C-alpha cells in the first residue's frame, strides 16, 4: 500500500453526499443535458472496449465506483471490486446491484487501497483525476493503481489542450477541475511504471475529457 494514508480524502472525495444524492447521482449528473448524455455514452463505450479487450474471465477494480454506473458493463467479470470513499455511494451501489456473488464493495481512499499487489487485470478509474490538484497526489494515485494492476490501468483526466479550457480562460470564466496536458499525464504514468497504450479521443478539440489506457510494465 502507499505510504501516505488518505492524502486524497479531503481533496477529491466527499463524506457529505447524502444517501438520496447518491441514489440519484447518475440520473441527475448524466441525463439532464445533451452534453452530459453524450459524455456518458463516450465513457461507457470506453468501458465496453476494455471488456472486449479482456473478456469476462478477469478481475476488475472500479474506483471510484459511485452508485454503480458501470456495473451493467463490468457485472459479468469473474470478480468485480467496487471501491469508493463515500459510504453512501457504496450503499446506493449495493442497493442497485443486490446480491451478486462476484462483487465485493470496499470503502477506501485511492492513495491507500487495501488490495493485494497485482490482483486485477484492469483498474478502471473514471472521473477522479480532474479533482487532483497537484502532481504528488496524481503520482501517488497512479502508483497505487499500478501496484494492484497486473495488466491495464484505464483512466480519465481533463486535457488542458482543448478549446473549452482556453475559451473559458480567455473569457475569464471559472475553470472547474484541474487540467494537465496529455504529455504530462503520460510522464507521470511512466514514473509509476505504466506504459501508454491508447487514448480516446486521439485529439481533444472541444471537450477536455480524455480517456487513456496504460499497461503495467
């Protein structure tokens, strides 16, 4: 496990999410606007591609799992470990999924995961890195994902090289989330022992959301 315990607890996770908010998170966050519906399809297509690459006879770690947004895609895996720091998100996921023998729920911070080394073929980390405010936190998280993965780490981050970021900056609008360049995230991943495999989209134009596959080396 990482030496620094819970360094992300106060920066990228929340203990204030109510059970009601947790249960309705996916619906409210991804179904009300065309843009968020499109992003949801984009991210789920990415998850499906990972399953097609690996098949079902694998162990997948979904962190943060939220209220189980990707369970319909990962649910047939031999083993699915769903990790979140929010107790209420985990409770909402358990209620949605029910009694599934191949699923375990773990409350943990990404900087200190109570999982064995090289235990999963895929560590899937969606919509977390854009909350991380500095490279120390990013690198610590990447090292933990690399530690528990014996094959792939698939993750998202906000790419600074996109029109949305520069337009908001030029207009003096508030920048929500932490942005880094693609080259920078690849450099940090390399320091964590991960090799770049593929990215989606190949070039970020309007949207900042960038999805990347790394392989553990």
